[in-house]
C-alpha cells in the first residue's frame, strides 16, 4: 500500500507501508495513464499522444485514497486528476523479482516417462495445461494414442495457436523421398539440429506425428540445447562467449527460394538468460570473421556438436504410429537415426510467439 510520496525534479518517489520506496519518472507515470481519455478499453491500446506530453511535467496536487490502495495525481497543465494503483506501481517496480521459470535442463538419464501423455488427456483443460507445462519445462513432450492422420496434428496445433505456413507448406505429411531440397527428406542419420536457421523467426514448436512405421531404425533424437549451453558456460567460458557472440549465417537454397538469416548459436536475452539455440550444420552458409575468431568458432562448434552427438545428452525413441512428438525448436535440437523401410510422418510448425501467448493465457511461466 502507498503510505506517502515525495515530489522530486521530474520524478516522484512513493513510500510504501513496508517503508520501502521507489522513484518513477513523471513522464513515465503520465504516459501510463489508463482512463477513457488516454486508453481504449475495448482494444487495450494507448490513445495518448506521448510526444505531446511535457517532458518536465510536474505534480500539481496528489492524494492517497482508500488506505493507500490508490494515489490520485493532478499533473501540471491538466484539469482532470488521474489514478494509479499500488498494484500497478508494484508490478512495474525495478526491484520486482523475476519469476523463476519452471525449466529443467536435462541429459538423457533425466528423461523417463514424464514426457508421455495421452491424446484424450490433453483434450481436457487440465491435460492441455499439463502438456504446456511439460513443453515449457523439458522443451518437449510426446502425445500417445493420436489418430494416425493430420486430424490430430491439426486439433493440437489449433489448441496452441495456428499452423504456420512455410516453404514446406502448413500441415504436411512425408515419406522418405528426394523431392525436396532438404536433408530431412532422406533416410540417412540426421544429426541434432534446429530447424530454419535461415529464417529470422524460426518456428517455435514443431509437431511430428508418426503415421506409419514399418522400418528398422529411424529413432527420433532430442537434445536439450539449453543443457549444452549450461555445460559450456560452466566449463569453458571462452567457447561460451564465442557461441553467444558469433553470428552464424544459415541459408536455404532450392524449391524456388533463397532464404538467409544470421544469429548466434546460443542467443541470450537482455537478462543474459538462454533465449534461443540455433544450430544447423547442414544449413550453415559461408561467413567470415577475423582468422583468429574463425579458428575459435570452429573450436567452439567442435565442442558443441560433439556434445550434441554424445549419448549422454541424447534422448532417443522410436515413435510408434499414433505418437506425436512436440518440441520447442528454440531450445531442443532434433535428429533422427538412419532407417530402412517405410516411415510416414505428418506434422506442422507453430510460431514461438503463439506458443508463448498460449502459455501466458494459461498462467504458465
Ligand atoms: Fe529438422
């Protein structure tokens, strides 16, 4: 609750009932007024013309209301006072502790049956939330007992967001063949990688359903990229630095397109937490740096890719017909063992932002 306030030059300091205080710039406070003159409650959008606000705006009058639940401020050059709640100030405090995300960075032996779920369960509200929690925590999950066609892929994708369209289409089915210009369509072992390093906005989730399996081998491989990043950060800071700083170029050439993008293999967010893993040795395009940095880069990817191909970090599982693998392509690398025989798969991509939105709506951090 708000106990008192102090006006400073261009800023206001709020003293709370626990005797802690926080200072906010006046321009920031004025910019965040939510009343019918400044905010469209139907669209949840600001209507204030921020550029028209005086940068030196001052408090003319202020009073604390409802035992500190609100403060009412009349700004200079304005006629109508505006309200701010204690909760709003608290929510936007610089001292607010970051909510610890429920993430578990794993190696092979950490994954048992916790990632399996049944299709019928995820159709319930509780089950669906559980699925999101698992994808959030481990970076992947497997849904069992799905129909062996695109209907189940479509149904699950629609619950999360919408199917993303790409050069591979929206919803797709494929059997090993050489019609596409991509390694995913062959039956050689596919080493762990993330998809679309050539896209500025790589797909967030990939859904992969096994429709038919009359083959030998072809096990799906999952590797927690964040676990590798954590290991390298702990044991080899200079390689970690190289992997977080070197922008690697990816390209897709074929099927009438030429896509290119670049970003570091381990991308950090502004709080220095792991944000995105982008590693695809198949799609890496030529790029130059100084010769020393280039040599350092090769040393660093040697370590990264060696770990990614080590059984300690690989979860391997042969998907049975009706099993659907969902994974976060911004975190978990995927691969597939060599196989012979018939293996028919279906799937789709979902944007990362739509998965994040779905998690927020379901109160999953
Ligand atoms: Fe792939």
